[in-house]
């Protein structure tokens, strides 16, 4: 498989995975599951940045978007009362 074909294949698959992770983040009722889907979306986006030859942006997206934002959201979920299961 040539490098150009692999590049085209990755640029076709990663946006589809990004959309799937975004839809999961929207439709999950559990806040923790939605946060994990948001972290997956951020990791996919950082992989796309790396493939586009922007490693500094990819590292910033992975560090801030996936790690720091996810940690803050999980801390906020744990610190607050969860009401999504109540009707």
C-alpha cells in the first residue's frame, strides 16, 4: 500500500470517526459516558492534526482537549449531584 493511498484512507476515516464520536457525545444520557466520548473526539482530532503535519497543535489538543478538559469535567461530575437518572 502506497503512502499516498494510506494518507487518503486516513483522511477519509478520521472525519467519519470524529462525527461518530460527536454523535455519541450528544446522545449519551450519562454525563460520564458523554465526557469519555468527548475525550475520544479530541484524541481523534489530535491524530488528524498530527497527520496534517502540525505536531505542536496535536500535542496541545491532546493535552488540553483530551486530558485537561476531561479531568475538569469528570471532577465537576463527581462534585455535583447527578440528576440525569431521575424523572
